[in-house]
C-alpha cells in the first residue's frame, strides 16, 4: 500500500512470448503456469484453433493455438513450443505459443495505443504496445481474446 | 443491515430455518389428519427458534411476522383456542410466506411483499386485533446523520467472552471511513497489567451517512459488556484533520479485512451436512492408507526379492483402501430421498382438496440415499408425475365407487436400490392410461400411422414424445400429458430413464431409474481412429459385429441395421465427431447398441479397448457444453478422454440428417 501511495506510476509486468516473428506480452497476473507442449484431446464441433483439452492436475482445460487463432499456419509443434495457462474470470485456458522469452516491467504510461497496421493480429485483441530498445511488444488483451473466442461458439451451439 | 461478519451466520440461519419450516409444515399436516397435541408444541418451538434467529441475524420483518404466527400458536398451546381447519390453513400459508421471505433474504431483496402483509393481517385478525405497524425501516429523528461519534469502552472482562474489539472496528470500517482514537487512560502499570483483560477504550468517528441501527448492530454481541454511546456528529463543527499517526494504520487494515469479508460472503456455495460417523470412518480409512503407504515406503530403501509377496500384499491393501475411501467420500454426497418426498404430503393435500378427490399418500424407502445433485434435480420431474397422477390418474370418489374401488385413491412413492441404480416409482391405483385417446392423439399429431400392433409399452412411451404435451391434449385426453417430454429430458440429463406401465382401471406406475452418483460412472472405452471415448455402461445394450450386407441404406443417406426384429439407425461416431483415421467399412468395426432418451441406435466405432470406472470431470468449468459429450475423464496415462452422451448424440444425428 505504502509504495503505491507515493508514486503515481503504476507498474505492470508482462510475460512476453514469441509468435510468428512477433513478440506479444501477456499480463503476468493472468498467467497461471507455463508448460511444455503435450498432446491434447480433440473436442468435436469446435473451431480449428481450439486444439482440444488437456489434463491440468485433474481439471479439464481447453487449449487454443494462438497462431491458428490469428490465421497463421502452424508448421509443427517443437520442443520449444509452450502452452501458457491463463486464468480469466476464474476459468483456465491454455494458449499455445512458439516460445516464451522474457518478463517485461513497464509503467502503464509507456503503453502506447495500437495504430492500425499490418500485423498478423487483428488489432481488436491488443490493448497496446510497448517499445523496448529496438523491440516492439504487442500487449494481448487476454480477456477479450477468450471472450471473443467464446461468443461465436455459443452461437453455433 | 448486513455486514461481512454476520453474513456467514445468516447463511447457516437460513438453512436451519428452512429445515424448521419443513418441520412446521409436516407437523401441521399431521395435525390436520388428527395428530396429537404434542405436535402443537413442536410447531411452536420451530416458530420460536425462527423468530429468535431472525431478530438476532437482522431480519426484523421476519421476526415480527413469525411473532404473529407464534402468538396465535401460543393461544392454541395455552388452550385458549382449539386447533381447527382455518388455523391450520392459515399457518400453512404463513409457512409459505416465510419461505418466500427466506428466498428474498437470500436474493437480498426487501422481505415484505403483498402476500406476507396480507397473511400477517389475517393472523392478527384471527386473534382479534388490528395488524401491527410494519417493523420496517421506521426512523426516529436523529437516527440518520452524516457522521457519528462512537464512544466504545469495553468492560475488562469482554475479551474472556471471545469478543475481539478489532473485529468490531473492522466491521465499522465496512460502513465507511473511520477515525479511531485509542483511550489509554485505564491502562494500569505494567506490573499490574493482566493481559487477559481489556484496558483500552476507543473513540471512533465514522464519516458515513448510515443509520443508527446499522452501527448498533455491529455492537449487538457486546451490548452488555461495554459502555457504548452513539451520537450524531454535529455537522456545524468543522471536522478536524485526522491525526495522521494514530488513525490511518488500523483503518487501512480494517478496510482490507472488510473487503476480504465481502468477497468471502459473495462466493456463496451450498453446503452439505455430514453425519459424524461418516467422517470418522473416513478418518479411519485415511489412517489405514497412511499405514499401508509407510509399509510400502520401506521398499524404497532396500528391495529384496524375497519380500515380493509382502509388496504384492501391500499393493492389494492399497487398492482396497483406495476403493473404500472412494466409496465413503462419495457417500458424503449421498443424502436420503426423504428431503424430496417430504414436500409431497402438502402438495397432495392441496391438490386433492382443490380437485375434490380423496387421496392417501403412501411413502416408502425415504431413507434411500441419492447423490445431492441428483436429489436437487429430481424434485421437479417428480412433482410433475405426482400432479399428473392426482389430476388425471386418480378418479373422483363417485367414479371410483362405480368401478368398485375404495373411494380413497392411493398414491404411492417408493425409492429403492436395484443393481447399481436407484429406482424411484410413482404409482397410483387410478384409471390407467387411456390407450385409445393416446393413439388417436398420436395419429393426429403424426407421431404414428396407426395404433395397430403397438405394444402397451410403446403406447405408454408415446406420452413422453415432445408435442404430446399441450394443454389441449390434457383436457381432451383425460389422460396424462403435461410436460412429460420435459420429465423425460430432466431425468435423462441426470443419466437416468423413465418408463410407464399401465393397466386400465388398475392404475399406472412411472418408474424412474437413476444412477447412484454422477461423479463416477462405469464405462467402456471405445477407440475411434486415434481417439478414445468412454461410453457409459448403463446405456449399452450389447455390441455386435455386422456383415457387410446387414446394412440397409435408406433414401436421404441414413443407414439402418436389423437388431432383434427392429431396424435401428446407425450413428457413425467418426462422422459425428469428425475423427480422422477411423474405420469406415461396417464389417471392420463394431456396432455398440445403445439406448438414450428412449430410442435405440447403433453406435459405430473401431472397437472396444476396455472397461473402466471413469471419474466424471466437467468440460463446462473451463470451457462450455459440447453436444454429444456429457463430460470428460482422465485415463490411466494422464490423457483426457471424452464421455459420450447418447441422448445428445441422437439429437445431434437427427439435426445433421435434417440439415
């Protein structure tokens, strides 16, 4: 409490992951754990990017492939391919990315709005971007990503 | 007036009071049938505890309502008034009103409504008085202020009664911003200080426009053990800046505590009461398990082949203990079906009075235990069946006499174990199903071509068809038909089935078969391509391997095969679930004949891998419901397998064909 009282700068931490030549940041508070790629069980009547479900210590957790979600082809699952387990509204999801790279500290004031640009991602899943040295990290809006991923499914059901 | 500290007790109070209301209701019904005077005392005691609890836990409206009912009961108890039909009627309605109040209390809505005011008035009128003024939020002047000054001086012995001043201050902090100043004047010299006594006093400024009662409620428990004054703070006086050192720290802690309390209260969950002997037996089993584990642990240090028999024995023991522990843990979720049965005496009484019929209710097997989830969901379908039995099954007394039966019809509810299932039967000795009317209606609705050659069983089954359940049908038919398809759907959602047997002029029996538990099922593991699916054993009739020519293709792409004189449709699991690498030719794979939702189909899979008990895990917890899948389970290798839902598959198949 006392640290916050003095400084107006709110710091956030992001887990950065690599995906198709780009670097994305996931709010670290949403990240539950990071695990190596394991085979999942396919779920019928689900969109292609929903790879299936895995057993997370007895809980059944759906896993989606961020590449496929963003319409980038997945070549193959390699030893560095990882599943990041995130929790949104008390529900757990696995997100498959190419690799995990870093943890990034950034003040909220450093987050810039996303211009409309030719990334592989629809800008609606991004909440901003941060420039770090020469790199650029796109911040994923996990809530939105999973909510948007839910809606068309419910409609189809 | 709810605050974080009381919320959890309120929950317990509500649960206990609902049980009290059940007692009141069943005792009233027993009185109605000429029970003895002791019942009046039972009812009075139940009402009294609810009244006391309601006042303590901050439901004044409820307390005043119950007070009226209690006063009336007191007059009966004291012999001033004889118990008669109108009183019982009114008391039953009061019970309903209180139930409504508890529902609203849970939802956080205002407790009084038009009905409760009406019943309260009737209670008072019966005792020959005017309805009392509402115990609502009537306020005296000065009860409301923008800020309050509270002087709180606990007596020295307050701590001994388990009351913690810090908790009270935290609760106050939940009401608004606090400035707390400790009064150290009573603090004795260190040598004479007794740490078990309270020497401190506090002067608290609460900067929030709350009601006096809200503040007083915080101190409810310690009223007699402290000197307390609550005064509105004069608004004219300029509030001095709070002393920075003394106040903020405790106030902040209190804030956080209050916030945590609220969160805990909002994460509401239902609870189960468990008999202590069930818990004791579990503790015993865990003890055994630990001993076995310790024994097996010795093999880690040195393993000598001569001790192999010991190892095998240990593993056998471990398996046995694990199974027993599993059974007894599952047992926690098992509750007697009496809690569902108990709602029927009232329903039967009300309905039979309304319809001018005489009905005797016969309850059997109330102690049969069912999974709590099943129990919660079986109530509504049973109400449907009971209502139908009285409404359409049992005849009016004149008709019964004419048919040579006793005027009093009998409705029997029974619950018992059969195999791995629980069977619940609702039977009546009424007129039975009207075969001609059902067949006529079914033909009209296009469900069948004609009734010729249909077995009684098949005719009975027709009433469960959707579309057979409109109001028009019921009135026309003088048979059953109110939402029977809903009954069947509800039961099959629980993994069970419902069938009817009926004999003209002798009555009908509705038989509901339910699984013992929803948490673990017996299933066969079926392979489809690379994938494994669990097929619940209860829905499997048998599996067959077909010859290539046994398959008949019908126009529209459907496939049928002949099974014991019937033609059943073939559902190819790999098509429905889109599995790759599955066998396509019918003679290579296996047809599992399964039954779901009353219809039989052949499920085509590659083959069966084995049988296993599957611990059912929810897909919905993290994802959503998937049609044709009732859940998932974890296989021995740690991977996930889906459990197929036969009824869902049948519906899915129907939709695919229609599309």
